[in-house]
């Protein structure tokens, strides 16, 4: 399908990941084999407890050890998302909506051996991920496209499952879920991992507003997700509050060479309960 390249109309956020660090390190570690988990590029945050020993030991390797550990937690986050995709066979096709540099797409392909499409409004990311697919030897199966996830141009019912990994805060939810409902057959699965504002507390907190400003995004209130899912015929089958498992990543990142200053806002928002890190799995009904 030949779809014209779309103008980038949406902000994609400021640098929020370890990708630049990986990139620099890969350039200086030519012996690192491509295809290893360590060569995945994530643009999302991490899950689980960290190994505190990375903070000790020789100062000359401390930064690398912390970054490796952050990356391990980011990979664990992607694995938790993939765990919810249901029964995916090698004949199925999956969509990574807002695919960044493709880390979650490659993990999905490795796990399910199926076709994976990724879409992003960053042409640089699309080119980067397609190059990675070539280097990893899966270009025929994992393919990245410069497209808007609100209007992908893919056919109706094309995907067994669709996911968004920290991308929903950049777009209008009702429009997004309408598009996903169109792309999924009856019984198809949608999985979302996202930070959201806890509107059970009322007004948006200063810390959440700071996150919005930092990433030039619009964190949605929790209830907006469920209203928009229901309006599009996407019925939640599982909702997991991952907030407690998200905090250690930020504690470690605050002590890391890739800290940006926004760590404090995340730790405040999580600590006061105004921000929640959710996984939502829903079926097309
Ligand atoms: N999901 C990836 C990951 O986990 O590594 C990337 C997450 S990154 C924070 C947000 C991504 O959403 C970027 O790749 C950006 O290009 C993409 N994005 C934002 N708005 C989009 C849109 N309307 N259509 C497609 N991609 C979009």
C-alpha cells in the first residue's frame, strides 16, 4: 500500500529515553552483536525493582552499569505489555502505534514470530527502525511506516492486536480508539501502557502539569481512557495499576547520567497519587 508521507503535525516529545546514550555507546562498542536484547532502543520507562549494587563499585563503570539497569527495566516494561496480547500466532499481524525506535516491535516479533508494523510521525525514527530491522534480519516481517496512528490507512480488521506504549498522551483518545476499533476484528486485542492523571483527586496537579510542559504532551485523565474505549466498542478485560512498580525506575534514573530534572516531577506525582501508570487490555466487542 502506497500512502503519501504525512506532514508531522504533532509534537513527539523531547528526548525522554536512553536511546542517545545507547547510540553513542554502540558506536564505541563495535563488537556488540546486533539482535541482542541490549541493542533494543526504547522510548518508554521501566518497571520493577533495580539492583542497588549498580550504584556501587568502580566509578569509571558506574554510569554504564546504571544505564544498563535502566534499560533492563524498560525491556521488562515492554515484556509486561506483550504478556497481555493474548494468543498470537506466526500468521497474525500486530500494530505498534507510535513505535519510537522499534524496541517493543522487535521484542514482539521475537516472541510471536509474526509480522509487526510500527507507525510513527517521526521520519527519523521510522528510518532508524527500518535500518535496525534490516540489521536484525527481519525487514520482511517487521516494518515501520511514517503514518499518523489516528488515520493509518491500513485496511479494516487488519490486525490481531494493536498496542500503544506511552504514546496516547500525544493524541485525542476518542479519535485514536475509533481508528483501533476499525483496525481490529471482533475479539481483537488492544493493549495500552500509559501514565494518566488521577482525576479521582480532582484538579490536575502541578507535577502532572510540569510533565506535560516538559514533554509537550497532554496527559489524559484516567476516566477519559475508559469513556473513549467504551465509546469505540473496546471492552477492558484487564486493568493493572503499575504505579508502585514504576517508581524504582525513576529513583534510579534520578541518580543516573541520563537524568534530565523531570525525575522529581514523576516521583512527586506518583508519591502524592496524582499520576498513575496503568496497563489496560481491551477486546474489540
Ligand atoms: N512506543 C515507543 C516505545 O515504547 O519505545 C515510543 C514511545 S515515544 C514516547 C512516543 C511515540 O509516539 C513517538 O514515536 C512518536 O513519533 C509517536 N507518535 C506521537 N503521535 C503520533 C501519531 N499521531 N501517530 C503516530 N505516532 C505518533
